[in-house]
């Protein structure tokens, strides 16, 4: 009986230490949220976007300079007033499609 109580106490004390996993739906992050760091760190979003678009193209090479350039393009496009409420995925797709 004492062993059960000890196990229950340890479980109760350890519960607050457990970290919850957070899931972010990238397709719903707006430029405003991206720029404000309100959902996630923009660097993390940039890395995810890079992997997503590389995967769509079947490319497996990591190009740090290209990642940086595309992140700068995304930030510049998000700073435009007419893009602030648009999802970052839509903005970067539009930017990459026009080659800009």
C-alpha cells in the first residue's frame, strides 16, 4: 500500500514537469503573426518552409544561402501592408512563382 502511495506521489510531482507538444499549422500563420513572432520563431518557420518546398520539388540538397535569401524575400513581402493578413505560405508561393 505504501508503495502505491509513493508511486502516486511521484507521478503527481512529475506531471507538471512534462512538456506539452505544440503543433502549429503553418498554412494559417499570417505575415503579421510571422513578423511579430506571435506563433513561432520566424527562423523555425523559414526552415519548415524550405523543407516543404524542397520536398515538393524532390530536392534533398540543403542550400543555406538560398534559405537565407528566401527568408529575406518573405520578410520583405510580409512587410508590405497588402500582405499583412495573408498566410505566409501564400505569400512565399507567390514570391517564388514570380522568381522574385
